[in-house]
C-alpha cells in the first residue's frame, strides 16, 4: 500500500521525470529519434523504473493522467530541441491505448506544444495491439492520418500474427533485444534466421526496422551485417535526463 498511496500524489508533486535514449541511423550517422522513458523520483524509495510502478498504476485510472503528462512533456521537450527533425518516441500503456480519449490527448499534446505530428512516434506492444484489433485498426488509421508515427515495440515476443502487419498501418518494428542477445550466442542459429525474415518482411511491407539492445560494437556489427540500420542501446547512450540531440545547442 506504501507505493500505491505515494504514487497517487507523484504527479501533482512533480516527481515524474522523463529520461531519453536516442535511436541512431548508422547509414547517415544521425540521431533520428529519442525514446522517452518514464522515471519516478520517489522521495522515500529513490529513482524507480516503470517496471516497478507501471503494474500498480495500470490498476487505477490515474495512469491516464500520467500517460497524458508523459505525452505532453515528451512533445514539449522535443519542441525545445529547436530546428531539428529528431522525433520523440512515447510508450503507451494498455489503459491509455484503449481509453476513448487517446486521440484527443495526442492531438492536445501536439497543439499545446506546437510539435509537428511527424515528429511524434508512439510505441505499442503486440499484446496491446491485439486487445481489440478492430479498434486498433481505426485508432492507428486516425493517428497515421494526423501524421503521427506508430512503432510496434518488442517485436517478436508477443502474440500477433503476421497478417496484422499488413492490416495495421504501422510505421515500423522494433525487434526485441532478446533477438540480439540470442544472435550473439549463435550467429547461425534460429534467432538469426528469424531476424533475417524480419528484415525481409519489413522491406517488403515498407516498415522501418529498429534493433534494440545494442550494448557493444560486436552487437552493432552483427545487426548491421543483417542490413538493420536503425539501432538503439547502451552502446550509444543510456537513457538520461536533460538529453538533447547532438547539435541542438
Ligand atoms: O526504462 P526501463 O527499461 O526501466 O523501462 C521498463 C519498461 O517500462 C519498458 O517496457 C518500457 O517500455 C516501459 N516504459 C517506460 N516509459 C514508459 C512510459 O512512459 N509509459 C509506459 N506505458 N511504459 C513505459
Ligand atoms: O520495452 P521497451 O523496449 O520500451 O524497454 C525500453 C527499456 O530498455 C529502456 O527503459 C531501457 O532502460 C532498456 N534498454 C535500453 N537499451 C538497452 C540495452 O542496450 N540493453 C538493455 N539490457 N536494456 C536496454
Ligand atoms: Na519502448
Ligand atoms: Mn522495446
């Protein structure tokens, strides 16, 4: 109960912060996006990862307000990066994605901050995408027609069927970092074969492909050898507060 009641006040007390971790396009040696990652600076418990408190927030309605704050704050930060076209990526929770107000919340965050819609990227998981496929399809169409990008996060670990990749208007796929780990252990193994299929699939479906969890130069070499150009991971940068894109002043 300690965490739960402390969380109820975290938003009004200004205890939430966003850390940012860049996504790098290795072809152009350029940061293309930065993922906003929520942290709770709890006075009693210290810096908390969403893994610790998201499950608690998901049980209440409060998560809708926190999600709206994350969207607005991420858009505000990205707008403050100045004359760059670096995007900002925001993770959506299940409650937030299925809430009737999602589209309004996104539009309001863009309107209030003045961030161009094409600089906002939303990350959803396969599980979330499959909760209500009909609704997902409508919501994604609305978001995409506004110009907002949508990425499928942790791709390869969920339960979506490949048919949905054609049906849903996604912008791209983020290959779960477990594939990179397994490829490093066995470069000719089954995970490598699956990643090769993902590369081919994303090309044919015109989806951007991102490899997560790049922790070393060796990881980078392996994914680049498979033709994956957009990467993210500790090798480039850990999530950090007050992040700005290179050259943004
Ligand atoms: O940053 P970290 O590895 O601690 O994140 C743990 C999990 O929390 C990841 O799955 C990440 O996607 C998720 N997460 C991070 N920030 C947010 C956020 O703002 N909203 C939601 N819904 N999930 C987030
Ligand atoms: O579920 P999602 O992919 O959104 O999780 C994002 C989280 O993954 C971030 O919060 C971050 O802390 C973590 N992360 C980012 N880069 C790396 C990495 O290179 N290695 C590992 N192990 N975790 C990472
Ligand atoms: Na994510
Ligand atoms: Mn992910």
